[in-house]
C-alpha cells in the first residue's frame, strides 16, 4: 500500500510538472506573438471611446462620429480650467450619453438605467488615453508571471508608441498641456470661485504653490494668492501676498507684448531665438554627438572583448580569477556607457524638440490676434509657470517681482519673453457698510 501511495504521488508530481511546463511554454509563445504584433504598429486592444474599428480593416481605428466630438469637448473644457468632476456634471446636464449607454444604443440594446450619469473616473480615463493624439500605444501594463493575473503599469520608456496610426481627435500639444494641468489640480473654493492662476503660481523662495483665497462676501478685487507654507504666519515661509487682479493685469500685458512682438517680426524673432540657442549650445551639440558616436562604438567593442576573454578562459589562456575581475570591470563600464548614451540621446532630442515648440508658440500668436481679457483657456495655453517673489518695501513703496514662464519657450531668455516684472500694489480691504 505504501509503495502504491508513493507511486501515485510520483505520477501526480510528474503530471503537475508537465502541466506547469506546458502552461509556462504556452505563456511564453503567447507573449512572443503579442510582442511581435505590438511592435508591428497594430493595436493590441479594442478602440477606446471616440474611435471604432474600420469595417475594411479591423486593426485600423476610425473616428466615431457620435463620441469623438465629446472627447474633444472634454479636453477643451480641461484647457478651460474645468476639473473632471465638473465636466462629468456638465455632460450629464447636457444629456450626453455615457460610454456604456452610447455603445448600447449603437448595438440596439436597452439603455442603462441612468444613461446620462457621467462619473469623474470616466472623464479621467479619457484624459489619460494617449491614443487620442492619433498614435498606437501598446504594452501599457505587464504581469510579473504567467501565474499572476494582476497587471502592473509599465514605465513610459517601456511602452511601444507609434505616432500617426489613426486620425487624431486632439493635437499632441493639447494632450501634453492637459497632462501638465492635471498634475496641478485645481479646486473650486467655498466662495464658488476658482483662481485664474491656481496651479500655475509658485513661491520664489520655498517653491510651493500659492493658494487662492476668496469668499462669498469678497468683491473680485479682493481675491488673492498666498504661499501655501505661510499658514497665517505660523508656517515656514512668508506670505508672498499678491492680489489676483494685479496678477491678471501683469499677465495680460505680458501676453499682449509677446504676441505683438512676434507678429511684428516673426522671422527676426526666429533668427534671434536661434542665435540665442546657437551661441551657447551649437558647439556642445556637435561635441556631444561626436562623443555619443565614440561611446556607442566603445559599447560595441566591449561585447567583443567579453566574448574574447571568455574564450581565453575556456582555452586556459586566462585564469578564472583574472577573467572574473576583467569581466566585472567590462560589465561595469558597459552599464556606465549605457547610462551616458541614454542621457546624451535625451539631451539631443530635447534640443531638436525646441524647434517644434517654437512652431507651436507661433500658432498661439496667430490664434489670439486680439486679447481683450484673460480667460482660463488663454492662461493655460500661454503660461507654464508664474513665480512670485516676496515684496520689497525698502524704497517706501511695496514692490514685488513676478517672473512669467511661457509654454514652449521656457528655454529662451529674451526680455520680451521670459522675464521678471516689478509691480506695485496696495492691499484693498473688504468694504464694510
């Protein structure tokens, strides 16, 4: 009986081993097939809300005429400074069908109980989909083992992204700006007003955001920004107090000045911009590219050297101890060179992107020929960051330095573009009856 028991146990263990081997082998083959398909430029998943499969080619996405305008509207509202929760309420009040309800309608199925009830997470999911720029984005998640069902978000550099595989719903520049804005979330205050520069204004001394302050009893000119680390004098930083109407006037004046300057002499501005860049960077770019080629060649040579010393060790021409030291040294150098190559390539890519950023800024100046007043859309499209310095009262007047950094031109230092402004302001107290 004991012998039979161990025999059965042995058979079961052997069967379990082969089952596990089969599952592992199948998983490996499936991963290989998906890897090949994913890197070929074909979408690995179905089309998101806003697209549908092309009847002529199931791997190609085309615009969904019912959903694409809603996607575009959601991105436009985000640029306008509206958060996902408010967007969901607006869509619901306007009677826009939810994703599930629209699919049910298109398939001729009964609509859900609340067909217009948008939730915040649905809006967030749309805002995070990179495919709306017209690209293919594969391998966004991965699993550690075929035994685990949990999917883990992949790093951006480990994804496969291929641009221009379908018609874009939102421009790349708008998608990028939305992602930046979502990093600096804004909230409507108890006074039911949202600061025009919330999420964009920062303290020059501690680097924290300036909080927008208002209340229902305040008039517009009393709304202000204060360093979040001030905490009514009990924090680690000074107030850096500045009224919103002062900031609004300064930003509007600077945007008008920049757009007028560029429109007056676009070619001259471009030449000056390129000259500023070339004076300090052109030589270093050439040097870095030459060094990059040398580094890449050295990296390839190290592979050859590692193979050679291994063969010498196997043939007895090199001791194992010596081989171990040399291989460790070569492998350490390889890791250092790989890091150096990655950093240099990224640096060169950033400089090449500056040209396209300039074109984007030119497009903005053409879009806004006349700006009578600031809106959230204009601020979010033009301004990347506003740095507010502590006030100076040494002259007997309260003066304050403000530094405005524009989108797409943060690398450029021109007096008419990114620069500091000195303003004078007086605090206006709430009027009492």
